[in-house]
């Protein structure tokens, strides 16, 4: 469903980084449950590659002490469970289907993803495609495709700002403008658009 293409050429000035996604599989949900009285707001963490588990555990511990009406959902490979603390405070998902993952994205108030570094992240793109805003670190290439309209980028060492930003999302609930902006931004990386850009790149460097 999702792939990353990364090209560099030392003999020229070309550096091109493209990411594409099947956006028909990751649609916006028109049945968002994050604000319904029977569905507590949820924040979602997905994956393990280059995830900053130390910061993640700090955030979880801080949120636990705030007694907010929310769920923290974590999608992770079982081999990485050892890096998680406060497991009893989390709803943990492993070995789930693509359809279950899609539903988690669609019903999340936001995706929060503390990272050590990043070029292009599947979880971020999938979240945006579902219209779910992103809170992540200002590291790597995050700023290339995460804008203030659809995300919050936190300075790497500012963990308390991470916590405060999540708290605001939980208290304020569904931000329709951010959800619309997230989907709009994601569509810039549709397969058809990226395929054309990659094709043009090859034509430029090879002919």
C-alpha cells in the first residue's frame, strides 16, 4: 500500500525524495467517534523503527498523571513491547490487519510520534490520509511534508511541549480544519502524482 522512493546522484545536483500511498485504502472517516460521549478521545502511536521510546515513555507517564478522559493506543511489533513502560495504561495492538489499523487512524484524535530521525514515515502519511492530525518531532525530513495546518512539530528536547500539545488536542476534541488539511496534504503524495514526478526525474537524468 505504501512505498518510499529515494534517489541520489553524486555526479549531478539531483536529490529527490518521494513517498507515495494508496489513498483509496486510507480514506477520511465521516463517522469520526473521537468526540462521542460513548467513545473517549484517543491518541495513537504506531510503529517501532526510529521511534524515540524514551520520549514516548516520558509522555505516557506525564499524561497518566493528568487523568485525562482519553485512551492511548499503541500499535507495535511484539518484539518491541520490552521498550514500553506503563503498559497497563495503554491499549496495545499487535499483528492486526490493515483494515483494523485503518480504523484506528480514522478514530484517533491525533497521531503522536516521537522520532529519533526520519526520511519519510509510513505512519505519518497513513494518518494524514485518514484526516488525522500529527504531533511529531521536528527532526529529519518531517518539515518537508508536515505543515502547521495539519500537524504540530515539537523541538526534539521539548518533551513537556509534546505533553501540553497532546493535552490541548484531547481537551479541544475534533479539529475539523486540521483534519481537512491533513487529508488535503496527503493527497499531494498520491501514486499518480508521484509516479509522474519519478518518471520526469528519470527522463531528466537519463536522457
